[in-house]
């Protein structure tokens, strides 16, 4: 355990940030899962909000920006293929 006052504070802040980042990441993963299961019309409506969530994760550094681009691309590809199948 840390001995200096500033180091203890830094540990508290890091724990708080870690919990917040885990929450944002888990919430986004759940939204991605829901959009994959949803129908084509419902998924199209939700796509912009989920893409926004993914962009925010990348901006905060929770995920890499290339991973964010890959996730958004895969979601768009899936929704477009579901539309075409109808």
C-alpha cells in the first residue's frame, strides 16, 4: 500500500476511473449485443446512439480507435445485410 498522501490519493482516483471506465465499457458492450439481436428496423434506429457510445469509449481511451472503427463497421455491415435479406 502507498505511504505518501499524494500516492494514496492517486490510487483512489485510479480506482474511481477504473470503475467508471468498466461501467462505460460494459454498457456499450450490452448495447452492441442488443443491436445485434434486434430486428433490422429497430437496429437502424439504435445504430447512431451505439456508434456515439463507441466513439466516446475511443475518445476516453477505454478502447483503441481502430477497435472502435472495426466495431462500427461490423455493426453497419450486419444491419445492411439484414436489410438486404428482407
